[in-house]
C-alpha cells in the first residue's frame, strides 16, 4: 500500500472497531488488493524492521546503511531499547519510533555505548527540527547518574527518514545529510551526538535520473521499500536475504489486527500536526472554516439562552 491506501485502510479499521464491524474482513480484503502494508507507517515499520522484536537484522542493516558504516565499524548484535512489551505496542511521541543500542570498544579499547534511534516523519513543519533536538537532549539528560563523571556519556545518533525536503533541490542535490557540532571554522567539536537526515521523497523523485547510478546500500533500501509500497516488481531484490525478510514481514497477513487498530487510533497525530501548520501559515480557508464554526457555536449558545429565558418567563 502507499500512504493514501494505508490511510483509507486504517480509517476503515478504526470505524469498524468503533462500530462493532468485522475487522478481519477488512484486513483480508486489503490483503487481496495490496498484499503489503505501507512500510513507512510508524507502527508497521517497527514491527517489520524488528521482526516483531525478535529479529533485529533488518533495522541493523538499515541503520548501518544510513550511517554509512562499513567493515568493523558496522553495528552488530544491538539491543532493542523500546521493544514491544506485554502484548501491546509502545507508541510515544517523546521517543523515536525505534531505538537500539550497542556496546563496543573504542580506539583506546575503552567500553562505549552507542544509542541509535530511527524516526519516520511525513509532515514537515517549523518545529520538527526541535523535535529531533529534543530526542537527543532527552537521551543526554538521562545518561548520567548521580556521581557519574562526564566520560560516562553515551553516543547518540538519530536517523530521521523524512518524506519532505530538508533542503530544496536547488540548494542541495544530496538526499543524506549528517548534522553534528562544529565550530565557526568547521572543526568538529563533538561526534557524540549526531543527526542523520534521509530525504526519502527527494531520493524517490530523482531515483531514475540523478540517482540512477547510486547503488549504495541506503539507495537499495529506499528502492526496495518503494517497490513493496507500490506493489511493483520486486525481482531485483529477491536474492538479498535482508530484502527477502522485508518482503515477508511486510505482508498484511503477518500483522496482528490489534496493531492496525492501534495505528488507526494514532492517525489523529497527523491531523494535529496539519492543524498546527494551518494555524502557523494562516491559511485563508482554515481561518474561514474556523470563523464559520465559531459563528455556528455562538448561534447555538444564543438559541440555548433564548430557550432558558423563555422557560424562566413561563415559570415567573
């Protein structure tokens, strides 16, 4: 499914749950139509990339691709820090969609911990950068216990898969950007906290032209996900074991109905973000709608007041 098909699917699931409808019938119908879920849905992505919390090979491979890690630098055998627990699904706006960690030895053979968060975002707005900074700050603020010295600080790397442009095409032809602390001469102040921004939409828009020769692992991932989201030919990827698992885990039939119900409930987040953007941009149609609703509400109050006045007059 693409984003819009998935939205309609979740709306049907949400309405069926609320009205006592047949959720299983809806799931079976959409499975016949589309076979695969929209992989960039937050909860579906977590279920797929972590193998339901039991197989971290996909999220590990994707994180290595996004961070451009190769050889001995690659993440291996990480721990899932925000797993699916107690038969439910963790869904919090104050943490990334997926959070993994790894322990390793640095170049001085000192033990260090890397915390790697993966976040998927569809709607760009002026506060989104602050959201990423908040994720980093939250990790940093929780790292040290009382009495710990600053050398106990862990590394934090947030990877943001964005369906909107971080920089417009005319400004930057790159679709992957690494953000870190630099001084005014562009010397690195610290590598302990970084943001990696992946512009998914920019890549897909230019995948067959400017990025046609890009055969990086991240480009392969973005193409494979897009093929499943659009039910396109997947034969290019079937000999890759990670993409075989991706295809298997993305099938609609592999998901518990409860996940789709939960995803439907959280569609309100997108609505709230859209409302925020509308308020910030001052869209005329949104303001007009607000004025109409305000007038309707005022009319209802006035009518109710008249009813009460008439009732009091009768009793008097």
